[in-house]
């Protein structure tokens, strides 16, 4: 019974340094990684939780857009400097309740950084926590020393400056903690936020913009009776409160016109299949790495932890007064079926459009090398492993030649129980050639950095050109509880 309530010492050992935040909670978590992600395990009772408000009783909020401390033109490049403190704060997530959270500069989720392709960003983080932290820009093409490698920790009281050159296509990225063994808990407690890279090449397309371009960071959470966050490893069964931008199942007043929503799956373990209950398309226009070649209108959009999907929704097809619920067709309970509600409350002019062509996807050509990577749960070690091995920051798992184009076949070997995984590569964007022998569609046909891999021998083949930076980069499962329990590896590009 690999996912039972046994308590392998290795798991304790690996998490022994992890008591700084939740103390007992973290350690007891180590005792019970019970759930396979994506489904509540049979026979596990849900812990009593906080009184969560009725769905759609709390308004959606949009995280503040960060204001740079300074802006300069450096060698002809517009450069913005942000100075942030990583600190504990209280957030009103549930109405009338102050919840202790970890924040980037006081915001839950973190402030949105808006940058422009071709303009540079420096973020200086000062760690005011009592624990180490590391900041990773997920989707960013950045030098290894700026990537937030788990061994590059910011000690309590120390600062570190990350440089983001933004020499890449416009896209929806996000930043989050990446501290070795602690990323799952730290991100869960609030260390995550959106990073929107706007692209002058995109501006000409006339997509919905300004107040009609809204990031939606979707995740689950578990609260105790007092409304405090509870983190236990592999605890999806108890993470029953869905948050959008840090608000529980909120409503949003919208105009009867087109909106662009930048969906970010910020859950540690939860997959979503999103749909509008009144019918109508979610028009997929972008993926992890930016715009798709052409819009893909579909009734549902599915995505796994770490993935982003940009969609356009046209509310002009609904009469004013219509309430449109964004439902989740991959719910494991009544409470995870409804994500948020759009209340079509007024009309507004709309000159935006969704052009038939968005951004061409160049072919990467013939691969220079082919690799295979496996992902699985190792019951002996009580850990999640890649190619049979627990992550070791001192080990190089793949040597990739700089400039090479490669295909990677990534296989999910887990069958009993059938644990879903996904794979995320740092420092590169890839194209997905196939999943289980079939071509992928929708947002998965665009530039990706994270892609889901079903269990029972499911596999994807991805193709990438490693021509951005030399150095050490991670690849890992983005179910962060799995990553924290060993499911990471690293490649040396050189
Ligand atoms: Cu979103 Cu290695 O991370
Ligand atoms: Cu990443
Ligand atoms: Cu996994």
C-alpha cells in the first residue's frame, strides 16, 4: 500500500529541515502523503475546515500591478527596478478573517509584474522571513544565476537581485518559491504571483487589453476552523477551497464584451478542466510560451499545475443580467466544481478582436539528440523520482549541448496507484510532438514549458532547442508536492 499512512523514515529525513513554518504540520504531513493527485483517495476522511463563504459572495480582486522603485534607460534599454520584501502578512481571504500568509511585498498572491519584451527588469528581494527562500520566474528565459536554482537561497535577512532580460515572446509567466524541499509549502502559503510580458508585436493584433486583460491565478487551499492555511504534503483531498487571485470562488462584474483572461494554474496538485456553464467558447489564444499560431475556440480548457492558458471570452453573447459560472469538470467534490462567476452587468464598447492568425510557430527542424526520462513514485524510498532517482543538487542528470535541438520522451510509469504527473523544463520553451502517440491540440499545440503526462505509462514527446544560456537548469514535475519530495532533476547546457 504505497500511499498509505505508513511513515517511511526517508520521508521524515528529507523533510526534517522543514519545520520552520508549520512546525508540526509539516512533519505530520510527512507521515501521510495519502492522495494521488487529482482524486480524493478512498477511505480518507476530510479534516474539518473553516466556514467558507457561499460561492460567489466575494468579489474578485486583481492583484496590484507592481510599481518599479526606479526606471532608467540603460544602454538604450528601458529598465525597471523593483525592491521587494518577502515577508509574513495577514490577508483577508475569507470574509472577516485574517489569515497568516507569506507574501511578496505584502500581497497575496504577489503583485503582478508587467514587463515589455525588449525592456529589462531587476527585482531585488529582501528575505524578511525566518526561513530560506528562492525566487524562480517560471517561463522566463534567464541566465542560470537568475533562474532561482534551489541551491541559490536567499538567507533570512539577506537580499538577492534577479535580472530578467525579457528577450522572449510576450507571454503569461508567474514567479514562485523554489526552495529545495520547501517550494510546495512556501508557494502554498502565498509565495507566487503573475508576471505578464507584453509584446509590442502583440499590441498590433487588437486583442482585449487594459482593464479587459485580467490575470486569474487559480488554486486550491485548505483552511482550519480559524481560517488559517493548513499545509500537509499530498493533501489534495483537504484542499477544498478554490481561490481565484486569493479570493474564494469569487464573482466578477463584467461588461458584455470580450475579455482576455490569463489563466494560471497555481495549485500544487490540482488539475482543472474549465467550462462556462451557460455554454459558449473559451477561445484559447495563448499558452505557456505566448500566443498560439491561431485561436482555438473550445468548450473546455484543461490544464495542470504550473501551466498557463490565455483565453478570450466574449460576454456580448449573453444578455445583461446573465450569470455565467466557470465550472471545473475535474472536481473531486461539490465544493471544487465551481471556480468563479462572471456577472454580465453592463454593456461597453468593444473594438478588440481575435484575429485569425496570431503568432507563427517555427519548426525546430531535425533533432540532434533524443532522450527518455521516466517519472514514478518509489515506494521503497517513499519519494517521487525521475529516472529512479531522488533530486540531488550535486548531480547532473543530463548533459545537453548548447544550441542542440532535442526530443525528450517523458514517461509516467505510475500505475498502482495511477498518479498523474507533468513535466516542466527551466530555461527553454518546447513544442509537444505527441502524447500517447496522438498529436496534441488546443493550447498544448503552442509553445510550452509545462505539459501534463497521464499515468499508466502515459508519455509525451517534446522538442526544444537549447540555445539560450549555458549552465545548470532544472526539469521537474510541477505538482509541487511531488517536486518537494524528490521529483526533480537537472540538466547542464554547455
Ligand atoms: Cu514553476 Cu521549477 O518551476
Ligand atoms: Cu519554472
Ligand atoms: Cu508528479
